[in-house]
């Protein structure tokens, strides 16, 4: 089980997801299920949204790219 600390960027991204009505699933991460993910990303105030990569798993990051675009638009028009 991998823990995640809540933060400012995380809250911003969740607000974007809710406002844009994107479909996501937030849950605790069990390592034995990690390759079942469609997409995965982490958030950071310094970086924004960062796609996750690991050996043996691939994603097209379609939803992550959409969320990232809304975030960049929001931050640059602030």
C-alpha cells in the first residue's frame, strides 16, 4: 500500500476533475494491482502533473493529458 499526502496541487487537480466532469477512480494503491491501471500520475506544486512510468506497463495518458491541459490553461490565465 502506497500512501499519498494531500496537498495544494492535488486539491487543484481534483477541483479540475470535478468541474470538467472527468471520470476517475481514487483509491489506495495495492502493488499487486498496479499493472491494471489505465493511467497514473502524481501531482506536485513545483511540477504540476507528472505521468507515472514503470517497467512492464504502458499508457497513452489520454485523460492525464486532458487534465494537464486544463491545469496549464488555468495557471497561465490566473
